[in-house]
C-alpha cells in the first residue's frame, strides 16, 4: 500500500539564482514552505536574498553546482543538518543548446548532459535515501516541451530532456511504494535568460545549416505562445501544484505553446504531426 503526503514543508530548488528557479523558490516560500535555494554562486544571489528578507520568507541559499558531485553531497548534507529532512526536490537547473546535430561538439554535448541529466540524477541519488527514510517526498523535474517533441536545431537539448523524462518515468514506478511521488513539468517559452545563456554550436553563424536555422527559429518564434513568452510565475505555480497535489499527473505541459504541441503530438501520428509542423512553419526543404 503506497501512502502519499499531502503538503510540502522543506523544499530544495536547484538553479534558483534567476529565471524559473528563482520564481519557484520565492513561490514555495511565499506559500509557507522552508526553501533551500541552490545556486552556483551564492555571492550572486543578492536579488533572491533581498526579496526574501523584505518579505520575511523562510529561505536560505546553498552553494550548489549540479555538475559537481561534492557540491551536491555537501548541499544536501547541509540541508539535512539544518532542517532535519526534505519534502520536495525541484530539479530545475538547466542549460540550452542551439545547433544542428552535425555541428554540435562533444564538449558542448557533454556539458549539456552533465547539467540537464547527470545533475538531476545526482540530486535524486542524494535525496532518495532521506525521502525513503521519511516514507514521503516529491521530486519535480523541470523538463521542457522539447522533452516530448524534438525540433530541428534543438536535437541535443531535446536528447537531454527526453533522457530526463525517461529517468523520471522509471523513477515514478520505482519509488511510489516508498511514499515518493515524481512529476515532470514541461514548459514552453517563458521569459527568462534561458535563450541568451544557451550554448550555440555555430556562434559565427556560418555553417551549412546557418540560413535554415535562422529561418526555422524566426518561424517558430511566431507560433502562438512563442510570440509572447510567458511569465515565470506560471511555471512556479505549476511546480508548486505538482509538489502539493497528490493527484497530479506524471507529465504536465505549461504554457500556450507547450499545451498546443503536446495536444497535437498526442492526437496525430508521426507523419501527420510532421506535416502539421512543416505547414505551420512553412519549412519544407
Ligand atoms: N525559459 C524557458 O523558456 C524554458 C522552457 C522550457 C524548459 N526550461 C527549463 O527550465 C529550467 C530553468 O531554465 P530558465 O528558463 O530559468 O533558464 P535561466 O534563466 O538560464 O536559468 C538557468 C538556471 O540554471 C542554473 N544552472 C545552470 N547550470 C547550473 C549548474 N551546473 N549547477 C547549478 N545551477 C545551474 C543557472 O545558474 P547560474 O545563474 O549560476 O548560471 C540558473 O539559475 C531549465 O531546466 C530549462 O531547461 C526553460
């Protein structure tokens, strides 16, 4: 018999220095949670700490680089010592990459998998013994609609998010009987620094793919939801809902574009989906 907890108390959010992670950490704290905000560089967490102090939130910052096993273990040990347990892990830290498959080098691909796949895996390994010992816990993994559907020039990024979704789905089966729930959030386009901080495989924009990549990205930017990237607060609320609603589905797309793409992918076979995408973006060559 699996017993699931209703509400979170202590939450760890990775990649909380800015963007969706910052919004999520503040949202959890505003909803009454005790939040450990994992950031690579605590000296750069001024904005988070200022808002937290102004609002009297129960939020502290921990140094956490998800690509560094020692950093992960130290952050989780510190959290355990300070709070005595952990109810929610939000694997949010992530990195993007724009570029064709052929032009993506090993170093960029490795960094992407280190950050988006091995990072969450390390965090899961570190917190699961705590959650199993408690007999409760929730892990929310921030994927992407690109974790459901791969688009040209986003293949390696999609590969990391497909991998994250596969791990999450398997984990969901493995840990449910310990009272641990797993949820995947799949945002569409949201207004953060994600686009500007992504890796670019062809930064000089000169490869054989450059013209088609520019054309694809310009057309995709005009799709419903992409034309006006959403407010990170919507993702923060969706992550909180995933953490606190026992009946939350395993996967949830968030944002107009993500919901539309997920629905089309669900309704159409491969050929019909491809035809719809090519027609919508006028991308036939
Ligand atoms: N924004 C979107 O449109 C969108 C859409 C779909 C999915 N997502 C996903 O949402 C998540 C958050 O993205 P975002 O939009 O908030 O992007 P963002 O504004 O670029 O923020 C990324 C965050 O991840 C952190 N990070 C990167 N590498 C890290 C590492 N090795 N260890 C710890 N933290 C690290 C960054 O920390 P620093 O400040 O130290 O760099 C930053 O806090 C990502 O997983 C992304 O794939 C975003």
